[in-house]
C-alpha cells in the first residue's frame, strides 16, 4: 500500500489535507472549516460531477433530503476566494465539478 500523501496540488494551489491549510504561491489562504472540507472533496474528485447531497455527505458528514442552498453558497465563496470561477463548474441538474488542472 502506498503511503498517504496529504498534499494535493491544483494549479497554483496546494491543499494540505492533514493540516487543513491551503496555500497559493507560499501564502496561506483563509478558509472556513466548511469551505476547506468542500474544497478537499472537490480536489480529491477532480473531473467528477458530484451532487449537492454527495457534497454535503462527503464534506460535512450528513445527508440532506431535498434541496439545499448551503452547498451553493459555499461553492460561490470558494470560487471568489480562490479565483476558481472557471474551474468549479456547475453541472446542470447534477451539482458541481472541479475541472482538472490544465
């Protein structure tokens, strides 16, 4: 079994899954715990469309039946804070997807 690497690079971001830190060009960016959890799910599932319920369950550990705008709000905050407006894509009638770094 390969050793666990807690660092994930995405474009100019480095996500440290163990320390719950995000850095851009060596500078730490401030994310709330929920924003970080959502980002961690997105970067570990690049190019995979995830529903709002899947994101809620994976990021925050609970399932939600119905429509929740909590995920939408946090996605929009991540897009702005990290400059990922074009990278975190809305998938119509599904949810969201983080496109792989090109």
